[in-house]
C-alpha cells in the first residue's frame, strides 16, 4: 500500500511539473532586431577608414606615453577607460582641446593637428573603447612578431635537450595555428588524469615517482597521489601501491617531464616568448 501511494505521489508531481511553464532555453534564438551594440549601449562602430588613419596618427604621436593600443604606457594613463574619451564618443570635441593645448602640468606637449586628424584619432580611440566593452567582436592580433634567429638560439640553449625540430617538433607549425602553438609551449597542460573525461594523458607528460623503502627496495610507476603524509603509484603491471611517508624513512623521488616548462615560464621575457614562437613557426 505504501509503495502504491509513493508511485501515485511521483506521478502527480511529474504531472504538476509538466503543466508548469518551462523556462526558455539558454540557447534560444535572439529576438528579431536584437543588436549586441545596442544591448551594450556602445553605439555604432566608427568608420573603418577613419580608425585606420587615426591609428597611424596616434601611434607615433601618442603611443610612446599612452601605449600603442591606448591601454597606458610608462608615463601616460590608459585612454581606453578614460572618462574624457568615453564622453567624446568619437567626435573629437572633448579630446581636441587637450591634444591642441597639451597638459604641461602633467608633461603632455601640444600637438599641431587639423580638425580632421583629431577626429580620426578620436575614431581610433572609440574603436579601442568599444572593443574593450564588446569582447564578442575581439580579434586576435598577429602574435608572430619575434625574431626567428633569436628564437632558434634560445631553443638550442634551453629546449634542445628534450625537443628536436626534426623529431617530436617536426612540422609542428603545420599542425597548430600560431596562437595555439604559443599556448602549447607556454602552458603544456596535457597531463590529464587517467579515467577522467577528456583526452588520455600523454605518455610524454606523465609524472612518475620512485619510492624507496628503508630496506633499500624500490618501486616505480605513474604517480597517483602525493602529499606530506602519503604517496601512491601504479606500476607497469597496473598494480596500485601506497605508503605512509611521514617520518617513516620512505623516500619519494618525483619526475615531472614538464617541470622545465614551468621553470622557463618564470624567466621568459616578452621578447623570448615572441622569438621562440617565430622560430617554431618556421617548422612547417
């Protein structure tokens, strides 16, 4: 009787839920006339030709202080988030007086530009502000800007002991886009976890451990777990072993094949990263 009552309750609850209105799907099509720019209140995009002209004027005149992308430099503030630039809205009416008169108290000189040139710079700054607000229109810029020869020299000094341009890295640039290739050598997170969803862990990236007992007997295999108190591994036959290591005299020696990548990441300069990528891009 209790079982019958339970199923009657489940049926009634299911019927009640079925009769309630369902929430719209998150991937439902946008209503007609929906516009991302209107939704974000950032307005229409400025004229592309004006943006291009403005960028060519901005970079040599303003980039040394405010950064080539207007996000701030060594001595000038970020213009992308400047209230003055946001209020200008690409017209040049707000930034024009500042450009023409300068700000001597803050080290900004005067610039002798025409009204048309100021409007072009305003269009460029507006495009940068809109790009920051509307990430959905973000475009990755060319990242292959380094010196391939310098990258090859760095590779020979720091990477050649593990990698070869004619071996594991042969034709690597034909397999990956430049952005993906850069990510792979900076953050080679391909270890994975056995038994978990996703691609299986790469054998080249598996962390192994050798556990040596006080008796001198040792066990080696793929590391399964390690903290200050215990260690576990799976040997070549698939057998699982674990030990308590806190004050027991048991030693665990870990080998991480990707450790060198993590160490290099602490020392790369911006030039190093671009030079290495430029060199890897030659391996087609």
